[in-house]
C-alpha cells in the first residue's frame, strides 16, 4: 500500500487549515450579515460563538482525523468499526460534494470581477446592479467558474504536500498582504472613522434573536465545520503536531481575517455614504460603485476581487479534497482517477448552479432556485447534522478522555487550558447550539 502523505511543516499545516477556514464566508458573507445585524454588537456575539462553540467542534474534528489517519468516512469506520457512526462522515462528504457544485460559481464571479474591473471598468461601474445581473446570467460566468475549478484541480493534482501545502504557503500570505493594503486604503478615506465605530462600538439594542442565531450559524460556517475538511486535513498531520497551537492559530487567523475584511469594507461604505445593511449584494453590487468614487479606485477594485478569489480558491481546494480523499482511502482510486470523478461531479451538477442566474432561473427545487437549494440544504441541514453526530461520537463512542489525550499529544503544556474547557463544551454547549441551528433551519426560530 502506498504510504499516506503527511504535511511537511507546522507552518504549512496552519496555512492549509486557515486556507480552508478563510473563504467567501469571511469576506462576502460575514460583511453583509454584520451589516444587516447592526455592526459591533453582532461582532461581539459572533466572537463568543466562535470561542464557545466553534473552537470545541474544531478540536473534536482535528482529534478524530489525526487519531484515525484516514478520510472522513473511513475515520469513523476505523474508530468505531461495525457501527452506524460512519454516517457522520458520510453526511459531511455529501455536504462537501454539494458545496463543491455551487462554490465555483461564486469563485468565478470573484475571478471574473477582478478581470472585468480592469477591462470593462466603465461598464461595471456605470450601473453595478445591472452589470452584475448581466455578468452572472451570461456566458462569462460559466467560463470563469470553469477557470476557478481548473485552478483548483491543477493544485490538487500535485498532491497534499506539493500541491495543497505549497500553494497554501503562497496564497494565504498573499491574501493577508492584499487585505492589509485594502484596510490601509479604507482607513485613510475621509469619514472612515464612522465605519470603524460601526464595526467596534456595540449597540446591544441591535441584538435580536435573529442576530444571535445568525452569529451562531456563521461561526459554524466560517470555520468549515461539519464538512469533514478538518478531519481530512488532520489525517495528514504528524503525531508531533501541536494541535492546541494549531487550533488557536486557525481560530485567531480566521476571525482576524473576518474583522480585517470588515475594516476594508465598512470604512469605505461609510466614507462614501453607502448603506451598510445592503445585504448579499454588498460585495458584488455596492462596492464596485464605491470604487468608482474612491481615489485610485481603478487599482483597488481589482485588488479587492483578487483577494476574494484567493479566499474562494483556498476553500474550494479543501472542499474538493474531502471527496477525493474518500475515493483514495476507501475505494483505492489513484489521485488522477479520483480527480476525474470529483471534477466530473462538480461539472455535471455545478453547471446548473451557474445557469440558475440565467437560462435556468425558473427551474425550481423544493420551491427555490437550484443554486439556493444547494447552498441552504448543505449549510443549514447537512453541516449541522454532521457536526452534531461528531459531537455525539466524541461523547458516547470515542470518549472525551481519548479525544483530549489525542489533542494534547505533542503539545507539551500549551493545551492544558483548552483541555480543561473542551470536555464540558463538547458534551453540553456545542450540541445544544447545533441543535438550535437545526431547529432554526426547520423553521422553529425566525
């Protein structure tokens, strides 16, 4: 049997894990849900959710993956043979596969707008809403989605060490540099201080039940939990990898990117007199118009969309790696053959998601368009179910003590504080919070 690849360096491990967590959720989704939920108060609640819910679930997934040393489904089969627990991995892989079918669509928008903001700048900025509608419904959207998927496949083909790890070491630092440049540009705009206040001065009168549930759901979405990604990546980690250190780094950097994205966006929004509560169109509709009036906007517009594309690309790499690892571990596929299968699935079921904004706009699945169906079913139902099953697996099968021991192996004293908090959080806090997410998806909460 071919020896399983392992990540070559601790820096590489952190960059890979952060690359998975840092995606469109940190820049596109976080910015618009923070805007519609009142700013600073939402950020405060979100950070609490990350610490008390996201962190323990992340620990559980990392310990399962490294303890088993195989992909998501195989991990549960190995740790709990002849049981139903493999369904936890199966649900996670299904969720990842569904996300892989629509994620190239949005990644393609980002790549396309990086190009369009240079070659068709006047057209894009003259009427941003009409321009985005035309772009997302036209043939260019299909071309750019294909390019985004092709970039991902090319990186994955090189393998875990030479492909995923090597490119993560390049892409993630590049993302941070671009984000820092955009933050400096936004903060130097006249009137930018209002955007900073909006982001950091909490008005708790703005906190509603809906805002808390949004923060809870996004803390989960942002860290790529319930997808089998962290289980899969942890399976490539060496036993001397300091998991507590890596966990804190991933959570801190993931949250930091979301906050920096807010600092790049909201000062510009306020400085230019725009509405922070614009909603989902904030990045692709509102901001292109803002760049037109911003000094050096012709430079910063493509930089911003390159940033968004890098975030999308690093996440798409990890999303496709999950079903690919399953084909390699469980069914003995070579990497090339597995990539052909995974890519074929992403293309066949992904093309309709691109066309959902154009020729297939009237095609409905359970009362909604195809793109929205994939997004909601995967993120609102499958991910919470997979994560809840993972928490229950730790509590009732693997054992919290065994999970904690795996977490501390190779960590020295660094993980002792987290190890004291983790058992209670994974038994009680995280499962209850995930159950609330599922109840909201079922319509129990508004």
